[in-house]
C-alpha cells in the first residue's frame, strides 16, 4: 500500500484511533499505536507521538475520555476510552465513508465501461 | 457546531490551568517511550540502542509539545502572560518614566473630569425634565420695551384656553414666604403654581399627589407640596407629614404631596415648596383695572410634531386678538416663546463651550506629554528591538509585546485617573458652599470620563507602537552598531520634541490666561467700588407679612419701634431700614414723571422702589448729589416726597434739575416731590449696572415687604454679638415677626457672587493643571535633549567649555521653546478671549496684567522645570563620553 497523503492523514488517523478504542476498549497511547501499526500492516510511517495529537483532538470534541491507570510496565499511563457520542460519531463516519466508497466505485466503474 | 463549542471551552479551561496539561503529556510520552524501548530490547537491541530507537520512533517530544500546545490552548493567552510580566519588569526598571506617564494620565483624566463635572452640574445645570426639548417658556413683552417680561393673568388664561399647539400650560410666581414651625421662623423660597405645572414638566410626586384643578382657585388653595430637601430638613423625612397642616406666614396649608429628590423647578434658585396659583379666574378675565394680576413665568409643553416656529406663530395670532386691560390700552403687547432651557440656562452656552475647551486643552497636554515620553523611550530601545528581530522575533510578536507594554501603562494611568477623578470630586464637593443650588451628590460626568480615558489609552498605545514599528523596519545591523552616530536622525527627532514642547507651552498659556482673566473678573466683581463702605454693617432681613401688617400705619409703627430699640444697643453707630444690597432680580415698577409724556407705545421704563428710613444714605456713608435726604419729618401727614438715584435722573431727567419735579408709580396715587438725588446703589446683583431707583419714606409708603429689605446696623465694635441682640430686640417688638436672616453686609455681598467665585476657582484649577502638565512636558523634553546631546556636551567640555556654559545651553534652548510657545499661545488666547468676551466682567479680553503675569509665571515654571536637566548637562563627564566612543 502506498503511504497516504498527510492531508488525508489527520482525518483518517482520528478515525482509526476512534475505531481502535471502540473495538478494543480502553487503551493507552502505546497500545493504540501498536493497533494502528497492526491494522495498516506497517505501511503507515508516522511518528508515534502524532497519535497524541489525534487523542487531544478527539478528547476536545468529547468523543473520547481519559483516565489515569497503570500500564504493563507498572508506570502511570493515561487510558482512553470512547464515549457514547464518540460511538455515534464513529457510526456516522463509517456510514459516510461507505457512501463515498460506493460513489467513487460507481464513478470508476462508469469510467471503465465508458 | 456543538463540537466547536466543546473545543472552545476545553481550550479556555486549559489556558487557565495550562501547566497541568503540559506535565500530563510529558508523563504520557515517557511511559510510551519506555514501552517502546522494552519492545526493542525484547527484539534484541541493547538498552542504549533501544532507548534511542524508541525516541526516534516516537518523534520529537518538544516539537510535539509545541504543536500540542497550539491545539491545546490559545497561544495568545500564553504569550500574553509572558508579555505582561515582562512589561511590569521593564516599568519597574524605569521608574521615573513610568511614574511620569502614569502621573500625567492620572492628572489629566482625574482632574479634568471632576472639574468638568462640578462646573456642569452646579454652574450650568442642564434642565432634566423628560423630553425637555418640548418645553417652552412664554412671556409677554411690551413692544419695543426692553425691561420685564411678565404675563397678564387674563392673557395667560386665554392662551391656555385657545391654543392648539400645547398639551399643557402652567404659570407660576416665585414668592418669598416664611415657614413657622417648632417655634422658629425660616424664610423659604416658594412658588405659587398652576395645578398643571407638574404634569407639564412630567414630574410625579414622591409621596402623596399633585394639586387638583379644583384647588387652583382663590379660596380653595390652602394646600401645599413640599420639596424633598425641605421635607428632609424641616420634617425629618417623616412620611406622616402628608395630611398635616403647616403654618406659613400667609396662612395654614395642608400638605398633600412631597416632590422627588431630583426634581428642580424651572427657576434660577431652588424652591422649597409649592402652593397653587389660586387666581380668581372669572374676575381676572373681566380685565377691570385693579383686578388684573400678573404671573412671572409661563411654561408649556409642545405637542408632538409641533415645532417652536409653529408654536410661536400660533401664539402670536392668539395674542393679537386679545383685549388689553384699560390701563394698557394703546400699548402693543407681543408674546415671546423660547425654549425653556435657554431661558434658565444662566448664560450657559458660552460657559459650556469655554469649559469644554479647557478640558480639551488639558487632554491635549496629556497626549503631548505621553507622546513625548513614549517616543523618547522608543528611541532608547531601538537596540533592543533590533536584537529581538535578529533573534527571530516576528514583527507581529514584537508588536504584540509593545502593545501589551503600552496597554499596561495606559491601564495603570487610566485606573489611577479613575481613582483620582472620584477623589477629586469629593474634594471639590466639600469646597462648594452649601448655599449653591445643585444636586446633593455630584455625579461624575461619565461621558467626559470615558472620552478622557479613551484619548489617553489611545495616545499611549499609538505613541508606544509608532517608533518601535518604525525601528523594526530599520535593518538590524545599523541599529545594532552605532548608537546615535546618525546625526541627522537625532536632530530631526529633537526638533519634533521641541515642537511638541512649544505646543504644550502654547496650550498652557491659553489655560493660564483664561484662568487669570476669570480670576480678575471675579475680583473686580466682588470688590468693585459700591459707593458705600460695607464694613461693620450687619443686616437683618425681615419679611413683613401682608396679613399681619396690612396698612402703612401699622408697618411704620413696627419699623419705628425696632429702629428705636436698635439705636439703643451699645456700640451702634447708625441704624436704618431699607434696601439691602446687592439685591437680585429686575426692576418692575412702572412709573410716571409729571410733565414727561408717557409714550403710548414706546419704552415703558421701570424702576425699583424702596421704602427707606430717614438718613439711610448718611448711615451707609453716602451723601446726596443734590438736594437732601429723607428726614424724620417726612411723615404720614406731610408732603409726599421721594429720592431718586443718579441712574434714574440720567435716564428720565437728563440735563435737568430733578429737585422739585414730581413722579408717581401707580396711576391715581398722589404725586411725590423729588427732594434729592442720591448715588446709585446696586440692586440687581453685583454684575448688573445700577438700576434707576426711587426711595420713599417708609412712613409714606404702601407696603414695605418683599425680598431684599431689612434693617441695617452699623456698629463701632465687633459685629458678631450683634446678631442675637438684634433678634431679641425685634422679638420684643413683635414676637411673631421673625428675623429671617442676619448677616454682615460683607457676607451678603460675598454670597451673591458665589457662582462667579466657583467658576473662577475651577478655571484657575484648570490653569494650574495645564501649567503642571506643560512643565512636566518641558522637563522631559529637556532631559531627552540633554541625553541625546551627551556626546556633543562631552566634546564641548573636553574642548575647554565651562559647565556653566552647558547650563546656559540647556536653559537657552528651553527659553527658545517657551518663547515660541508663548507667541503662538498668546495669539490664540487673545482670539479666544475675544470670542468669550461675555464671560469677563470689567476686564478687557486683552488685559495686559493677566497676559504678562501668565507669561511670567509660565517662564518661571519652565525655567524651574529645566533646571534639573541643565544641572545634569553641567555634570557630564567628558572623559566618560570620550571613552565610550
């Protein structure tokens, strides 16, 4: 997979983080980074710290919440979990992605045929 | 949309407690990187390698922190706090600069606002009725007659009935009466007014009610409405006084209402209570001689959409159709309609303009001072700005920082100015004599305060930013190297500063001459030669009520008895009864001189009439110009006589010998023979010329009551204990006749000019303020000049110049600045004082004493202000300068 362009990146990163938390439950920043790495099959070369930017944005919009907990190596770490409005947002975004994918697919198909 | 709000709130919250968010992230990042490092170690890397790789994979922490910060909070708040702290530090490092700027701002804002508020509230007294621009005053004038403007009652009644332009019309007279309460007699200024007055003015009583129309008839009018101050003072603010009766010298009245505290009658003096006009309307309308009365003031409210021109036209039509009473047949009457506030403005229009000019001048001075100081400081910080720019500060950042610095300064100055305004206001209020009418608590005029603050704030910011912005454009290199080597730049800047100082001098001279002229006017007013010496004369005002002294005979008995007793007091040199200068109001009595045609339609002159005791003028220290004084033998049975004043003789019998001629006031009264011409006595206030006056013996006069008459006692000893003694003697003659007021004649004269004195003092205050600010400005400019010429002075001294010469260098420069400023300022002052000519009393607008004195004061102050910089110049160490080259 070719690396994605940075403009697309911000929105998709937020979405990926949100999805990860919705699917896997509360995670800390490291856990989220690992999950993204896994899902994108290691093709997403970004600094892991950018995850925290996405986490901040999501937190400001009220889609995720955070709590302090203890990590695997017994350090204090912040765990993030998705909120109810976050889940709603996820559903909305998913639907809109699907719609767009269908639309683009149709256009491409038409293009191919014509 | 909801998200946007959430983001906003979150950012603001973080801005307030930002550090916690930052620390949070540091901890998170550390934990994350540790986990990463562990993973790498698990993959086989060494501890060091793992840590390094983890950091690389994570990304730059501080960079991330910066961008997080941008997201997390509003950057500006962050840098703002930084800038404020820096600004405060800078100000603390340059205390003199900060203090001078703050002082100039505070002085300018505080003093000018409070002085303006006092002048506006007390001296100018704008009318404060609802929709006051709909209110007009009406009066009748005899065509081509320039004296009094009163209205015949039947005409007023007809006006009211027949007009279609006014929603309401009311008439009123000001009447002095005495209140008898708690065994004491207090003289009051009262009003007899139509029942409709309150509704025309759209005023509601605080307690009780207004008059009913039925009460505004003779016989039904024994009701009274009290004013708020009287209610507080005489009745202790007791609400139960409504419904009770109070005793005035002309009867008992039932209190039906109390007026609110902020209500003022449309009169020149404050009024204590109000009773109905109580005219017998049917009788008045018959217009038979002897039944027609007059009312002094008529006020009306125009209907919506009616202009004053329309109202005037309508009233002229009505007036032309009215029938005058028989004694005025043949005299053409006209009606005068003027806006109410013009009638009672008390000479305000020019006064307000003058005061606003003074405030403007002071604010200009403040701005000039601020400009001066900020520009100077900007210049001194050129290097600093260049360094900042070189270190990477964007122009926006530098601008923001300067903005913050200027704002901090401006805020301090404005804050102090606000405090100063309130403090000065209470100081001024305590200085105002109680006898002046005016609001009890003086409000600060917030328009002027706001304007002053805006100007100050604005000028601080503009001048604080200006030079720094300009220097930000200068390439850093040149600013960083030579400091002051650019001679041309230095000279041009010095010229600007000197020009500023000249401007300040000019403004200061305008203020000084204005204040000086005002003070001189007041002095001349108060201490003019009145023809008599008021020393050691005690006056006792009495008000003989018509009810108890209905006839001349009874009055004479009373006056005779009192005079006798007063004469017997030890130490008394002379006693008299009659006119008490300086008086107020206008002459109103029409008269006729035998043998002189009374022009049917021409000027109907008026004169004052006073009933006096024999030899009154001798007692006051005056001698008749011709003829004799009234003597003891001019009594009831003998020939009716009169004295006339010089003004009367000049206007009525010019060039003729008045002795032996005859005159009379009312038609069908006996002719009086003129037996003497006496010097003028001022009877219409100190500011007006003496009016034609006629003096008749009290034994031969009809009624001696009214305002401004009483007993005069001259004593050889200390006058103070005389007061109670006089009261006692009068009480022994008639215990129920109160002595209204006892005061020294001197004091009476002083009190009559309370307003001009206040105006003079306040304008003088402005002048002093202007002088201080201008001196401050000159001081700063001279200091800046010395500082910028340090090298030159050092070189001069090194080349053999004397320190004394350096002093003269500075003083010479400052004298030049002052001279130019004086020239410009004096020109402006002369022009302005011609425009405001009406404010000066017997002082020419170009009075040399004032102008020369002001100039000398300014030069002296300026030299004093320049002394410190001059001394500094003489102390420059030439070695120091040369070493720094």
